[in-house]
C-alpha cells in the first residue's frame, strides 16, 4: 500500500466498524458487562463511548476483536508490549515457567536474573524491589523516600500521571479555572474524596520550567522527601523534558537532601538504559513497569543500595516493610527476562528510526491536507495533538473543547479504518512493526484527516 506524490491512497482503505452495530458481539458483551461491572468497566482507561470494543486475539502487531475485525495495534496495552502480541520467545518462556508452578511462598531464581538485568543496564540502579504494577512501584518508591529522608511531603509535576495512588494523582487533571499561578500550581484532587491532608502533602511544580520549579522546591525543601518526575510524561503532552530542566532538578534536589525519583514506567522503552540514559541524568530511585514484565502485570523500584536498604529485612523489621503475595511471581519474571533480553541496543536504535519515520510521515500527512495538528514523542512513543501550538508544559498542551472533538473524530476514524491508538492520541511501536505497517498507518491517517 503506497501514497502517490499527492498523498492519495493507491489501495482501498479497510473498514472495521462491526463493533458499532447493536447486534455485534462487542455490543452483546457490553450489555452483560454492565450488570456485573460499574459502567461495564474495570479499567477507566479502556472505556470508550458509546461502548468498548472487546479484544479476542493478538498476534504480532495485529489485534483481532470479538467480531473478527483486525486492527494494527499501535497501543500495545498502553505501551507495555514491546514485542507486540504473543511473541514466540516470550510465550515460550512464560509457558515453560507456567508448567512448573506459577507462584510460591518462596523466592525464585528468576527474580534475581531480572533484577540483575536492570542493575546491569541502569547505572543509577544497584538493587531492585518488584511489585505488581507501576502504581504500586510509585507508592513503594515514595514510602522508601519518606523512610530514607525522615520527611513526608513530596513534589510532583502538574498534569503528570504516576498511577492510581492518592498522592501521585494530585493535580493530574487540573483545568485553567483552578490551576493557579505557574510558579505555584494549586494542589488539586483528582478523585472525589481525596483527603485534604493529601493535598497538603503534595507540592505541585511546573514541568519544563527549570527556574520556577527549582525556586518552589527551594521554598518547600525542608519538608520534601522526594520529587517525582517522568522525563517523557504522556499526560503532560509527551514532549521530552528539556536538558537544563532535568539538570536543574537533579542539582536542586541533591542540594537539599531530597530524593529524585524518575518514573520510567513508560519511558524505560525509549532507550537501553531508559530515559535517564538518553538524557544522561542519574536519579536516586527509578520506578519501572510495563515492558519489563513481557506483557504480564509488573512494577519495580530500583536505586542505590543505600536507599534500597530501607527494605532490608536482615536484622528485624525493615524501615519499610513491603509485602505482596504476587511480587516477583516467576511467570512475570520469566516473561520479562525473555522480553528484555531481546532488547539489545540495536533493537532500540531500530525503534528510534521507525518512530522518527512515523512522526515525520504524520506531519507530512497533516501538511498535505492543510489540517492543524501536531505529533510529539521520543523513540517508539508518539502522541497526536489536535492543535498546532508549541508545547512546553502541561498548560500549553491541554486541548480545548473544539480540539478535543477533533481528536475524538480522528481516533474514531482510525478505529473504524483499522488502527488502534488511545483516545487521547497516545501510540507506540513494537519491535515487530515493519516499514509496511508504518506505511499502512500513514495511509489510513492520510485518508482520515482528508475525510475530516
Ligand atoms: C508514568 C506512569 N507511571 C505509573 C503508571 C502506573 O502503572 P500501572 O498502570 O502498571 O499501575 C503508569 C501507567 O500508565 C504510567 O504511565
């Protein structure tokens, strides 16, 4: 499938909207789901109006829904499947481990191997603690920072997502009428019922503004245990952090004995040593998730042995007792090891190149069609924006109602023509995507933006 030199498709565009029919299998499943799940849903992120599409199978970079329609999967379970679906090496490692028992009240060798892989690759990590999700990893990292520093407040960046955890959710969805001055963003609840004490314990900072963020950290330094920072924050707009901003955050936290936590739950997919390797900044703690579990539930926190000693149970109750029935379960560890061992430096370089091709091709589609929009991202990650504004921080990336409607239309059109990305415009590549699939994506984008 190719575009001619005017950007017109030379092959028929598929139509994949069986799910929209009230007689579809997706519609029937959703009817059932609404009786036993609130709103038919158990993961807010996957709700889609008027109803979700139910998945049946995945193979490589293709996903088939329960009505038998195939789509190019450029979401990869929200960036967690670095090798797409059912990669033979990952499947084999998981099933081999599965057949020998799935979880024990004893540690297994696999957890040592995966911890060693992370410690070998990431210079700031000497030791690792596993959890079952990225949210838990963030929770545990914050507890570690509190125990290590003896302080209890944390700072986070406006708009940044760090999972479902009260402290980490503060000011996740701030809107213009309430967010306050840029130099001192207001701490706002995301969930109803957030205790006011949580808001008092979280200082909100402006992303990518080195001077303003450093000044606020200095003002609040005496009570701060940690500053948590995602260097490529999706909900902030998926624009990379500026180098001077990251360096300033490293310097100001070190100067005041505050731990710098990098949340690399998503961004670990941008480089062999994660985003911290790409940006050459060394945090005190790092949270991991998504790709390190090979598609199974996972999270981890890693850091220097001095900080990680808060979890050390030798000699009695540790400073931070940390349990978890399924922590480091051997199936996740085996699948994660298989997935991560395939990710050598060449695999990242190839993903970077494909990511550049996709982002460049997307910009060209918009330009040819004369349609406003933008695409941000690093390496294998991309995010589509329904606006042409220059993005610096959360505030500049927030879409207005008209822009949101434009993005909704594009998302729906992509779904209906064979491509899965998130409703917010997030997408990513997996190692099994080839030039042919990038071309397929661009041809469908071309069709959808022209059709409006
Ligand atoms: C940056 C970041 N941190 C933490 C999380 C939470 O991870 P999980 O969904 O595994 O709890 C996410 C999830 O998308 C994330 O993007």
